[in-house]
C-alpha cells in the first residue's frame, strides 16, 4: 500500500472516530417523578447504534426499579432502528415483570407500530 493511501485511510479513520464521539455526546437523559406514580425518563438527542447500549442499560435500570415508566421523547432528534429495538426490549421487559412502559412526546407512532409493540403512546 502506498504511503498516500495509508495517510488517507488514517485521516478517514480519525474523522469517523471523532464523528462517533460527537454522536454519542448527543444522548442526554434525566429522570423525574411524574403524576400517579409514573417515573418519567426524558431522553434528549438521539438513540442510534452509538447510544443504544447506554440507553438500554439506563432504561433497564429504570424499568426494573419502577412499576410505571414513561419515556418522554418530546426533545428527541432521531430514533434509529437500533433505538426502536431498545424501546421494544424495554416494553417486553416491563410486560414480563407485570409493569407498565409507554412512550410520550411529539413522535407520531402509527397504530400498526403500537399494535406490534403492544403498548400505548401518549402524544404531547
């Protein structure tokens, strides 16, 4: 491999690493007590392949310690298929434990998606 090609590959690799770091920082979250015993988990930014594991781990801890959890998606910018998988896994976890998990926010979930996931969605 020519020296020029190695330099190009190195630069591209460095740029991709910086972009992954930037995207991972775009995931912020907070928790608060909601009405009637609901734990509100607010996610700001994006849930994608870079942040999905972190989101699931945090969501799993919240679902396991609360009977009713609502994910506030009102300030989310992006939800990838990896992010949707996180939501489906959390919904399944809650259902197995006899707990409630739902999503709320500006995201317009289709009726088909809600039926597939077997949950209700609250729009704000």
